[in-house]
């Protein structure tokens, strides 16, 4: 019960990693606010988790809806301990096949929504001088890989944004935690779209346990599975000449 009586807002909780994290944290005693676009799925999840949880249906690409959700939570909870943004969409395709409308929507959900949270939710944490704002990157954001765009680009931007915000908070509000989650391959409806073998893929429940443990640590980045993420981190530091040669061989 390491999260007993902690107030935690999970955005993107209706399926995949978000749903698994909700289950894990509820089992450890947390009070949850569950958000996603699918109200029916959220209500079903909340009913299975217990009676002390809140459902806030919203579209993260709409700033007014995020602002409204923050206002509702502030009226319900005197304090918030964690805000975890796991909302994401994914279209696996080559760069030359991109469609403008799908790309715009992906960037709004995967990236711009986190800036909205900084605008509307971070002031709450600053006011109470505590709490953690948690963003979800991906090992796909470490380096550019084929058929990952624009998803990989959005996750690279999340990593950069979280790093920058962490630097700012360390200087001005060190009590506020800025955290980054960087998953490898996890069995979710999102990764089911991939038509290639995904190395070291794990179950959502394993991802949720890694996230829960990471939130209790002092580390900036929570990345898993470690064997895979460490390999990807190695690719990240290679000189471009070697990196492009290696990726060409692997792909």
C-alpha cells in the first residue's frame, strides 16, 4: 500500500499502459482520477477498481477541457500528488506516406497536451509546493528509426521538454518532481499495429509495476525493460556514421 491515500490523476487511462497503471496504483491504495476520451471505458474501469475514484472524460487535444478538468479536481482534492500523462496515439508509417490531418492530431495528443498540462496543472503544484508531473516519452524518441514518424518525433520532443522543465524546476521549485517515463515495447492496442517482431516486449502489468516502483524513486527517467532500453541508449550516443550504418544493417 505504498500509494495509500495518494491523489493521482492518470490521463490516458482507458486502455494499455494507462489502464494497467490505474489497476496497479489502485491496488496500492491510491485515490485516482481517470481521464481519456472514452467515458464508458473509464466508468467500467472505475467500477472495477472501487468507489473512491473519479472519472473525468476529456480530449487532451482541447486545452479548455484540460483546464476544466484541473478546476474540477481542485474543488474535489485539497492536494494532488501525481499527474501522469500517458495519452498517445500511433500511426506506423514511412515519412513519405504521412497525411496532414493524422499528423496534426498525433502531435496535438502526444506533445501539445503536455504543454497544456504545464500551463493549467503545474501552477497547482507550485501553489502547494509539492507533487509530481509525469510525462510519457518512449525509447522511440531516443533516436530516429524507420516507420516511426511522426510518433518518434513527438516522443523525442517530450523527452526534450521534460528535461528543460526539470532544469527550471530544480532552480525555482525543487520540491516539485518532473518525471519521464520511457517504455520499450509493451503489448497494447497501440503496438498491435506493428507488423514486425518487437524485441523484449513485455506485458502492460510489467510496465505498470516498473512505473509504480519508479515513481517512488528519485530518478528522473523511468525506463524499461532495462536490457532493451540500455541498448537503445547506446545507439543514442553512437557517431552518426556508425549509427546509420548499423540501422541500415538491422533493418
